[in-house]
C-alpha cells in the first residue's frame, strides 16, 4: 500500500468538488455502489415497455412473456423458462420444486440462499440446509460435497435431494465458476441421486468474464435462475430455466407463492431488450471494478487483492486503524458514496451501467478522504 496515494487524495479532494461562481461549494453527485440492482431501465427498455404486447400470463396468453421465457431458455440451453418476480423467488421455487419437506439441501457456507433469503427454504419448503465451505471464488470442493451428502433410506437422516451452486458468487467478490468447476460438483450430486440448482443471478457476468456462452456454464445443472434486474438494468424480474417437466412443477409452485403477474409483458419487454443489448457491455463494469480494486488497494487502511476481482463486485477489508465497517459506511455516505457491507470489517462496492470510469476515480478520491479522516480521528 502506498501512503503517498492516500495523502494526495486526502488533501486534494476539493479538486473533485464543483464550485459555484461565488465560491459556494455545490453538492457532489451521489455515487451509488451498493448494488447493480439500482440500475434504471434504458430508454430502449422504456420504449419497449410502452409498446409491449400483453395478455393474461396466468392463462399463458402474454406473448411478450412467452417470448422472453423462450429466449432465456434458448440462451441457457434449457427446454423452458419461467418469469419470476425476483431471484429470491426463483431460488425458493426451485427448492420447492425439487424437494419434499424434511429433505436436505447442500450449499456453500457463503451462499446467497443461506445468508440473504430470509430462510425461505426452511420456513416455506421445509428443507434442512447443510453447509460446506466455499472457496475464494465461491467454488465447492467435490470431496467436501461427497462427504456431506446423506445416504437415502436411513430413517435417522434427511435425504440429500438438492445441491445449490452460485455463479457469480455474491459474497466471494463476484467470483466465477468455470464449466469444469460446475461439472465436478454436478457429477458428485447426480451420482448420489441429487439435483443441482444454480443461483445464476449474475451468470451472464460469468459468461462475459470467461468468454464462453452462458449455456456452457449451466450445461451440467438441472436448472438455473438469472436476474434481469441487476447488471442487465431491467426494473423487475428473474427467469428460472430447466426442462419442461421441472418448469411445469415450478409453475404450480409459483402460483402457490403468489407469483402469477397477469399482464407482466410490460416487464418482459424490458427483459427482451436486456438479453439482446445489455450482456456484452458487462465487460465495462468488470473493467471499472478492476480499476476500483487497484485504487482501493493503494489506500492505507484498506485491503483487497485486485487480481481476485473477476466481475463487478469488489469486497475489501477495513483495518482496525480505520474502525468498524459501519463507521466507514457512514463516513462514505457523508461523501455521497453509497456502499454496503457483508460483514463487520468488510465493505462491498458494485459497479454497474450507471457508474463510469470518472465516477470510479471520484469514488476513490472520496474513499481515501473518508478513510484518512477516520484514521486520524481519536474517537473513531
């Protein structure tokens, strides 16, 4: 880490502020790095939504939704797709479709399903969650999975009927699973008679990073969900894809959890635009995340290895000389930089379509200023 970098930003932040002609300081623009979920629909999406052809989707009669589901399934190499309100709903419906009450679901100990989905798998699906370690990029060791799978037929044990993977991995700084990573886990699961669900909320980010079709990343899983409402910039939506029998069962569960959305073709129209126009540009978000990580690594009191950042999520550690993550979050908010925290000593920043390279440099300047102020404060 280079102290000169920190000194420069701490003492030259004013260069990045906008001044009124009468020397009154104007408000800095807000740089929102909390999540790529804050992206607004593009003008093309809004136009498509305004002119969308719609019908009653509960009757299967919304042509825009039908086209979106077919296109999503085609891009992921699956037989059918089903529009959901959110990624959380997609993951829940997948678990409901695969599991009976009292079954066990194995997933990584950093899985979004475990940490951030309000225990829906347990409360609503009645499934027990068993955790195995996630590696630095969100990978699961097939040997750990093999050891965790419960044998069927033992009345004292819940049968393992489902294994969940995540790609990219939210809590592992947007880490990417390769097709080989996924296949190794799927082979173990399938040999034990378990299905594999992929929480692919940002699977297109993984595809862009690895320069492979998304279908190649999900070939060995039984079903996959992905979000339209994150880096693809749609206002709402997730699509769950799998074989037709699975999607038929998922449709029944979607109904049971209240997911029939009638004329939601207005939303599907934005999704179709996203799939055709928003995937390739994800590389820009990844490049900005790399710039962000390199800049953060040069701020005294923060720690991140830029070489581990593969997509658009940057998670970095906050040194005790700075204080708790909550204190830095508040200090950054004073600088009009919004971030989130996955833990008491770590911060998450997410790049997206509404943050450009100039914003990244500005965010780094403001972050260095906030960190410097906290490090020099006796009451931090």
